[in-house]
C-alpha cells in the first residue's frame, strides 16, 4: 500500500475515532452550552500519527460530533478551534517525534488554552459575555480531560507507523 493511501486511510479512521471519543462519552455542561468529552486526547493521538494532517481529522471528527450531539451552533467555532489544535500538535509532534513528557504537557496545555480561548470568544458571540464567563470553568475542565487523555494515549499512538 502506498504511503499516500495509508495516510488517507489512517486519516479517515482517526477522524472517526475523534468523532466517537467526542460524541459517545460526553458530560453535558449546565445550561446547554456544550459538553465535556475526551476527543482532544484523540486529536493529540492523531497528531502523533499524522503530523499536521491531524488538523483535518480534528476538524472533521469534532464538527460531526457537534452536529450529532445537537450543537450545530458550535460547528464553525469547533472547525477553527479543533483544526488549530490538531495543526499545532501535528506540526510540533512531527518535528519532535520523541517529545518527552514535560514537552508534551506544555504542548497539550498550549493547545487547550487555544480551545478555552476560542470557545470563550465563540460563546461571547453566541450568548454574551456573562454566559461565556460562566462556561470558562467547564471549558477548562474539558482542557484538563484532554491533557490527561492525551498524555495517557499518545505513548500507544507512537507505535502506529504510517
């Protein structure tokens, strides 16, 4: 199998994994402002396997999760936020395959800061400042879940050869 076909196949599979990790195991945020999930960890695993191409998988899987979960208002912000997370993690991890635990923690934390900030801006536009401030704690919990999941599964994702 050619490398291009293999990478595309893994891209499709990892998009589905991101979708499932985001949509299947979720904890609703009070007030109907989204949900906490484990999809970010899957995005970090995709970044290890696919490098910057993980941006596409992150965007596709996460956007479809929002659609299926009944949050279509988040689809555009999710496309941008999760795509940026996948791109940043993919670029760094493709250049530093053996990034040690402290480096991974810093990278994943940076990605989650992008997530919290991106959704904060989106929620200001969607619901106003007061509601956006009210969801900060939940988006931060989402980020912590993503960091923990990423640190747990990335060592296993490193074993996948594309």
